[in-house]
């Protein structure tokens, strides 16, 4: 009688154990494709750009190897769009050149926040690629992280200042 109970207990316990997740199981996508106007962080005030980017792109940075391929593609595309919003026609550089005074200042603050967005997405993209078996991006990640840190510091120095986005259709 006791042996039967012990066997049933052990069998039930073994079935209740968590299973090991192998490399073929990926996490479900957490991001959705959005227009630049929806994922930009340049509106508002300066000082918290990194947290704003992390809120818009909530990727588990401690587990880049398991980022869903759809999320990786969204991050890559968003980074390209953020860069285009800085340098392409109708982007920050054009808007700042055409503005003056407080408007130009707000656009410059917005440009820094956009750089935080662009560089954070670049670091994520490189990290995901490397973690998922791509080439060794360690040196490039370090270089982009240094630029990101510089722009985060600039954003924090401007804390509380008005920040303005551009109406970019990238």
C-alpha cells in the first residue's frame, strides 16, 4: 500500500517539474511595428530619454539570445528610421537650421533625445545579433555604447528643458 502511494507521489512530482528550455524555444514577440510618430521620444522634456526608450522597446536585455525575430526586425527598422529622422530631409537637422531662438533650442534637445533612441536601438540590435550567433560585435557595441552614454549625459544635463520632435514620415 505504501509502495503504491510512494510510486504515485514520485511520478506526479516528476511530471510537475519545470522543463528545461532549449535554444529552439523563443519568447513571444512583445513589440508591434509603429510609425516614427508613435515610437519617437523627442516630445516633452529632457532628462529621462533612456527610460522613455526602454518603455517604448521593453526588451529583456538580460536575455538577448531569446529575443523574438519579429522584435529584432522591429528594433532594426526603428533604428534606421530614427537615424533618418535626424539626417534626412524633413528631419531634425533641417528643422534646427530653419528655426531660431527657443524653437531651435527645443528641437536641439529633441535631437539629443532622438540620438538616445537611435543609439540605444543600435546597441540592442548589435547585442541581439551577437547573442543569437551572429558575428562578434563587441568592439562596435562598445563604440556605440560610448556615444549613447555621451548623449544620455547631455539629455540629463538638459533635464526639464522643453523638447520638440519633428513631423517625420520615415
